[in-house]
């Protein structure tokens, strides 16, 4: 269902972007999308509540209002209410993710997923951002960081389908492959 809903979310995300552009709220809507994704990430109960077909629309709207009324733009909240009315609130996470993709395209921003063994320092984050900017010619870079203790050291940077593996685990794997190839 997630795959099908991803395709269904696109037109709604485009409509949300049009609404944002019409009211000069492109960046605030991006922050609102991040807020909604953050809420859904920390509360699986919220996702279950909103996507439950037996929960009344008025109850869903009331919960959304209580959680988001003073956190998001009024137009954004009305868009959420429209999704509830049209029984499309199950697409909410996909819409927010797709909106962020559209926002990145609009602002010539790339998403770099960085996996490291430890939390990156500010200097390391800046170094990664500069490297990604040089590689992609993007105006801005949005970092999404993850910790993976099995890397041993170094980082893995993923930009779209391109992967730059500068980890010790990756280096050991490459050495093993070359040794096996030469044997």
C-alpha cells in the first residue's frame, strides 16, 4: 500500500506547493511538513488514529487542530482538514515527503544521507556540505544523519542513487574483493 500511496500523494503535494506559492508560504509549508513528519515519526498511534476508517472525520480534525493549530500555517491546517474530508489523510506522510522533494527541486537543494559511527561535529558537517555542493553543483545541501556503529570509522554519503563510501568497513570490503579477485 505504501508504494501505491506514494504515487497517489504526488498530485496532492503539487497542489500543496501551488497553494504555498500562491500565498508566498513555500518555506513555512516546508517547516509545517517537517512538523507533521516529526509528529508521525514519534507517534505511531497518531498515524493509526488518522488512517483508521472507523474514526469519525470530526474527531480526526479535532486532534489535528489540538496538535497543530498554533504550530502550522492556517492554510496548511485547512489542507489537512480537506484530506480528512476527502478520506485521503492516509496519504499525509507521503504528501509531506513529496512536498519536501518539490521544495528541494525549487530551491536547487540536494538531500545527502550521511551515515557515520559518531555524531558529526559542526566542522565535519560543514566539510560534508561543501563536498556535496562541489559534487552536485547544488545551491544548498540538506543533511540527514544516521549513526551506524558497524562502520568502524569514516562516513557513507548517499545522494540520490549515488553512494560515496569513505568508511573503514567499505575499505575493508574493497580490499577483500581485490584479494579474492587476484587469487
